RNA sequence: GGAGGGAUGGCAGAGCGGUAAUGCAGCGGAUUGCUAAUCCGUCAACCCGAUAGGGUUGCGGGGGUUCGAGUCCCCCUCCCUCCGCCA
């Protein structure tokens, strides 16, 4: 949600930001609506004042035993006009709200301009992309050959974009998640949370998936939304809260299932576990002072990178261009892991600074000692990292020619000391 | 699923038809060797206004009754308690 006052003060900067995201300027429309609404509001308030004064006078007259018929008549005629003005004011307010609620966050000054993923800018690489001498297989070939990954079994009960894992691969999901949680809670100052996976409208509105992206989410008959990411419940921990400045930084992490309808992804990544309706992810969320959010984004990205470093997975970090950023983000780093089977880098984490955009939507504020009033917090979220995709990366990077998979050192303690996953 | 209770400013908490008590916290000021204490003001959001200041809204949300609604009536949402069921 955008700051109306800021749009009034600097409409050109607002439009320039939208333009960079490939949108048409909106400030004229916003400010027109805003001006009209304020005019109606002023007229309405004037009438309300008259009504209040008259009603008060009626009360006094009645107390004294005098008649107040003429005053009562006056208020009755006012009432009709008040009703009309109220209705207009409300309608204008709703229009304004609807307009603003559908506008994305503005890109930060250091975000590269561009249309799509091809305009993203690589920031750094870590590790050498593995190019084995034999023909590297994709994860689903490996998993199916091992008999530990079945899309057919999943399709029987759930249809496309689901998987059944068993044995060592099922365990690896759990191992990866435990490893990541231990790292972030033990070394990165994140507190482990176990949040709800079903949430209400207001929570999903707060993080920005609603109202614009409802079709990307699953919804229950009785009004719940299945979380598409733990970003939703974790960030909403500060919804409607007024924090103390000394509470910062708040860092929370959670391993949760994530549910996505993938409505707009028909035909994309149809084979394998890359794009599923259900997957699990370890999420990182930071709530920080506005002065700290830029630095926190770097820190958070580093926390996610550390997961890949310890798993020995080659990756690169890219800054998303204006055209590829998500709705609520002001700046986003994607971490892309190397997949030998596909012979390319694929997204495994996305770390965003949302600035005060989500905080404004959900009413997350803080108070500074010695200062009057409240300010909105800054929120950040990042995958630390997507567990399913991490498993894919481990499988493809640690595969041998015979189809077996080495277990990375970092995971062995979590897998009962298992060193290699092999058929049989 | 059944029965009951509740939702008021950052927090606590009164009010039950006539301009939202009070306490704590916060902010501004006064006083005071320092601290503490005390006193006064302020205390949310919004509108008008260059400022001073003025005004409106705000008692979970929406509608209704009334000259006037936190207070009365209707609908909805959420929270809590007890019973039942249940991992």
C-alpha cells in the first residue's frame, strides 16, 4: 500500500517508479480521486457540525421545557443531505483504496530496469558449475530409477504437480529442513516458529497476495487461504502491532508446506518436482527499523547462501530487474542453484526487501522513545531455502554415473549417517 | 454441533440516549543541585488553515430507530468459557 501523502508531495516520483515497472502513470487519477474525496469530506463535516450544534441546542431547550420544533425541522432537512454526502464519501474512499491496493511497490533506486528475467543482473557466483563426464540426469530420472520418487502414484490421488517420495528421499526432505532450521536458529539469530498454514483474508491482504493474486492461491469452502509461503503468517506476526524500537531486529524462520495453484504456469516445468502445487520451504522473515532494511537484505541473502555453501551446491545471485520483481518488493535478490541435469541455474531462493509496503497494509508499526507518534516497520522475506528444490539440486549435483547419489557431508548427521543413496 | 459471555484510545478500565470518566505508559512544558516526585497541557486518525487555531470521525464491522446512539433494535465478524465430538 502506498502513502497517499507521499503521492501528493511527489507525484512525479511515484509515476516514474510505476513506469519503471512497466505500468502506466497513476498519480493524476489518484490525486483527482483524493481531491474529490477531500472536498466531499469537508462539505460533509461542515454539515455534521451544523447538525451537532442544532442537536445540542435541542437538548438544552428540552431541559428548560421550551419547544424546539423549528430546530428539529432544520436537522431533519440536513439529514438527507448528510446521508448523500456520506454515501459519496464512502464510495470515493473505496475507489481510492481499490486503486491503491492493486498498485505494486515501487522499485528501489539501485534496482536495474528491465522487462523480464533476461534483464536480471548477476551479482556474484559461488562454486564451479559441475559438468560431469557422463550425461547428467535430471532429478526425476534419478528418483524414479531409484524407486524413491513417483509422480504416477501422486497423480492417482491428486493429479498433476504432486509427488510421492519414499525412503531416503522422503527422509532427505526432513533432513534438509532440519539442517536449514538448525543453521538459521543456531547461527543466524532467527527464532523458530511453527505458524498456521491456513489463514484469513486479512493476512493474505497484508502481505499483498490479495486482492490481485487470488487465483494463484488455494481457498477452502469455509473461507481460509492455504499459505503460498510462510512469508504470510510470519510477516503477519506484527500485523496491527505497535512495537518498541528496541524490539528490532525481529528475525523469524519456519519450515512449512506451501500451496500454489500455479494458475498462470500451464505448460511450465511440467516434469519433475520443480513446480508443484505443494512443496515445503524454510522461510526467513525480518522485521527491522527503516534505517536497517537495506543492510538486512544483504544479511538475509547471505544467510540463504550459507545453506547452499554448506551443501556444496554451486549458485549465483542475481538482482531482479524492475519487470521481474514481485508485487510487494522494493528490491529482490534471487539465488539460483546450478542443476547439472538441466545444465542451467534455477531459482532456489528469493530474498526481498518490502520496505514499508506490507507494514502499511497490515498496520505494523513501532514507536521510538523520545519521539511522538508511530512509524511503519520495514519487512523482509527470503527463502532459506526451498526444500524441494534443494533436494533436486543435491540429487543432480551429487549423482554418479550409476544413478546413485552421494549424501552431502552436512546432511549425513540428519540421515542417520547415510553416505550414498543407491538402488536396491 | 449445543449453551453462555465478551469486543471502548499503546495498555488497563468506567460509561447503558444528550459534546468518550479515570489510571498507567508516551510526548511537550513548568518546577527542582542531579535523580525521583509533583503540576499543567498533549495524547489516535482525518479535514480546513501559511500559522495560530477550528472542525469531523473514532467505542469490532454494516444497517436501522432518534433532533441526538458507545448506550436501543437487526444482521455479520472475531475472541473467550463450559458441554459434546476429536488428532
